[in-house]
C-alpha cells in the first residue's frame, strides 16, 4: 500500500482532516467499538509496530491501535474525540513543526501521553518538552560503548516505587542516547522540574543522575522515557530490538501505557461533547429536511393552483371566443 505524503503548508491540517473523514466515513467515530490509541513514529514504522505489538500482547488496554508516520495526520488525529492515548517516539532531535501546540492542547484536555526518546527534547517538541514531557532536554548523553559487541549500554537506577516501576530494580540495557538538560559550561546535568503539577522521577541514569523515566500529572497525564529513541536498522547502534526484548523495557513501557490509559480524563468528556454536537447537528438536519419537505409540498400545491387557474382562464377565454364568434356575431343580412 502506498504511503500518503502530504505537503507542509497552512492547508495541511484541514486537508488531513478532510482525508480522514473520507477514509473513516461520516460519523464512523460513533461506531468505533474501542477507544483509539495512536503511536507517532516518524521514520521508524517497524519500531512503532513493535510497540503496538507489546501493548496488544499485554492485554490490559481494550484499544484500537494505529501507527502514524505523517506529522500532519498525527496532529489532526489528536483533535479527534475518540483518541484516548497517544505515544510519541522520536529517534532524533529534528524539529516537529506545530507538534508542541497539538500535544499541549491534547494534554490540557486531560489526555494521556507517553513520550519516548527525543520527545522530551526542546529541539524536537519545543515547549512540550517542559509542559507535557518534562525532561527539559537541551542535549543528550551517549551510553557506554562496549567495543566487543559494538553496543551502547545505558544503566538506570531506581528512584521511586509505584505502579509503573513496581517489581523493577536497577537495570542496564543496550541503549544509545539519553535526553537531558545540561550545563554547557561543564557538560553536566542541570536539574529542572516543572513549576506546576505532580512530578515524579521513577528512574535516573546512573552516570549523570538525570531522570530517565518521569511520571507527570497536571491537567493531563504523561510518562516520559528520556531514552529508547530507537531506529529500524539492525546494524545501527540504537536498533530497537536490542532493548524491546528485555523484561525491564517491556514491563516499564506497558505499565506506563496502562497507567496513562486509566488515569486520563479526556476520552469520556470528548465523546460526550461529540455526541451532543452530532446529536444537535442531526436535529438541525431533521429540521432542515422537514422545512424542505414543507416547501416541496407548498410548491406542489402552488403548482396545482396555477394549473387550475390556467384551466379556468383558458375555459373562460374559450367561452368568450365562442360568445363573440357565434352568439354576438352579425346574422345574415345584418350589419355588425
């Protein structure tokens, strides 16, 4: 199947919305049996599919899962009422134009989010790296390279125990980069935390002490992994299968998705508003239909009336012609 490529323009979002309506069908959200979980994975479709597989295998979320590579389509989908949770995984720090405002809106509505890799980097998600995925990332720290295996390893030290980190102790996995805020003067971690909301560091990277997994609740809820920004290439340093097969990553990731799934507060409210809106729209449509039928009936009645009048006038004209021609006409021998 060919992949949809959309131009970056001011009309991209309306275009995507129109295409989604065409693809999904009118009011198909209302017939959707399960809430929607969206995974945004630009340039890493295989990693996105693996994350989706882990969620399905876990079995705790009754979700319809879609993976998306297009930034414009993903931003548009965040505004759909049936999206309950979104996962953002970014392997590099390329700027994602307009993604921050879409994420902030979704979060402000009570949505649930999981950010992975450079999702917490200012260079990729802008202000959302502080307000949604509070890593405050201004750079990254590489893992420790093992020259024999040609793998980078990242060590994580447990900070707090809760429903996400329960059962997992300190661990080391093959991983390439950790996003963090740092002091450029001495290249060390510069601690930062959001001024509002409930902010909890579950794990820290052992070498720098920077948070590697953060749980956050404000208007919405999020869990941010400051590492695991993988790619799809088996020969690359950050190939995703090097850590997705570990018990630690699978447990922490699925626990994080399960937590935001159950803690978010957007879905029910959005669906209720959507039902109210479309219900009112349907009532408006019914009123317009009734008015159209009334006008049609009036039009038919008016047409019938015009036909009768025409026949009456025509009959009167015939009578007048007959009267003038035969009744009032001069008799033989008479002058007109």
